[in-house]
C-alpha cells in the first residue's frame, strides 16, 4: 500500500524537531552536528535571530497578496540584489527549479525578440543538476534524471565536463546560451576553474550568445564571495539563485542584465507565490548579513581552517577517503569506500552530511558555524571513518 507521503525519497531514519545554529535535535533528544544545512539552504544556520525576527514581524503584518500588486519587501530585496551584483533586474521564484524554467524561457525569448527565433538550443554539461522540472531534467540529460519521463523537452546539447573542443564545435546558428554551474554540487563538488569560466564568458561574447550561471547551490556566500563567479572576475547574462537566499524559507530568483531580459514583458511569465512578503522579508535579512565584508572574510577564514582539518582527516583514513575538493564552505570528500557508507556512519556518529555523485560526501555547513563546530565536526567525522574501516 502506497504511503500517504509519495515515496520518492529514501529517507534516513531520523526525525529532527528543532534546530539551533549548526545543530539539529532529533525527536529522541540526540544532538546532531549539521554539515548539510538542508542541502546548502540554511546558510545562516537554524533559527538565526535576525531571520526569525524578520519572518515574525512580516507574518504579523501581511502574508500574501500576489504579484497583481506592488510588494514592498520584494522591491527592497530586488534593489539589494541589483546593487550587489551584475544584474539590472530580478524575478522572484520559490525554488531553484523554477529559476531554471525562467532562465531558459528568458534566453529563448531574448533571441526570438531579436529576430533570431531559430536560436533555441542550450548547451549544458555532464554531471550537472538544474532541478527536476521538465526543463531541468532535459538540461541535465542524465539517464538517472530522465529515464521514464519522455518525451523530453528538446533543445539541449550535453557536453563532457571540461571538453573545450566539443564546446567550440557544439556552438552553431541554433545556439542561444551556455548553462553551467560554477561549482557542481550534485555532480560531486566540482569547481569550474577560473580560467575556464573566463573562457566561457569570452566565447559567449564572441559568438553572440548568453551565459547562464546556475548558482542555486554555490551562491549567497557559499564560496566566500557573494556569488561564485566573482572569483573569476566575470559576469553572466542570466543567473539562477535559490537555496541560501531564503536562509531556509522557500525563495529563489533569476537575475539578469537589461539586455538579456528584454523579451520578458508583462504577461510573459508569472508566479502566484514568487516574491511573497514572507520570503522577501527573510531574503532581505539574509542579504544584509551576507553582504557584510566582515562576514564573507570570516567565511573564507573558516573555510581555510575546515579544509586544513579535512586534509588531516583524509591522511588519517587513506582507506576511506581519497581527497578533499571544493571551495569555500562547499566542500567534498572524495571517497575510496562507499560514500553512502560514510554518510550512514556519520548518522551513527551524530553528524549530518550529504551524498553526491562521483562517490563524494558533501559538506555544506552553515556559513555561521564556529571554530568549535569545526573541531567537533572533525571528531565526529573521524569516528564515522573509523566505523567504516572496522565494518
């Protein structure tokens, strides 16, 4: 008999009922150190006082009106994003998946309105993850994502990660955009080298096509800059954002230049809940904290400390781990043992991590974790690794 909750997840046997900073409390009272942050969503940890205050204040005033009317907090958040990024304009969504849908629509509409309706193809890459909508799975293209869900949305080309020759050959008079994550998350914490991102930007400019960056997982301070592409000193035409921007509240956005968004006029896109007062109130609080230079400096300091400690962990358990990868507080442990065994041993050691492709364990802690949290994380990960070795 099918359960009342559709069984599309193999859920861990854990029921968390409370969160405090980098800690999760299970229904039975056990305290888990959270190095997953809801898959990079709880950027400021659990129950951050500024977010609780922002949400509570807005909840007591107004929850929802729809986008038929002006929403003050939506305007405030859009202004903050425009002021701190490449973007000229912002559309708010509820998730990264919805952001992907709009980014693809926006790119195609741009060329349609420019008198090039044949430019509909989007170039994407092996190992990518862009959500689970029809457009998202078509963009990713992997059998795991697409099997059984055909016919797939057409207009996507899939290239190998880092295959520069194939990329140049793939661009033709039907190409509208290149879509890529500056750091692949689900794909196994694979950062795109700065020189490659610079090369993509130059190639798009040369060919007259758009660069779409998916920063749903790697954005909002996760890599030590507000957005990961800033490390390469380039800017996209369109960018997908979600996860960390809401600090745990469902919120996403598409950021774009005026030129890229020129086709999106009244009636071309919409969302009932997108940019609602509750989500945008929390988003404003997140932006106020994450855009503080001192905050990002601390993220980078803690990222360096955590990576150093993880290198020691890998050296201490050569049969379990192969290497550390990633950037900022978006880190991965490439495993020799099964990554799922490591994740499950972590649960027994009261530490939460997240599996990814390429036999990687993701570490995506709250950006607010403390040095003591990092020390405790190493103790618990060491215990988990020892358990894997002994099994």
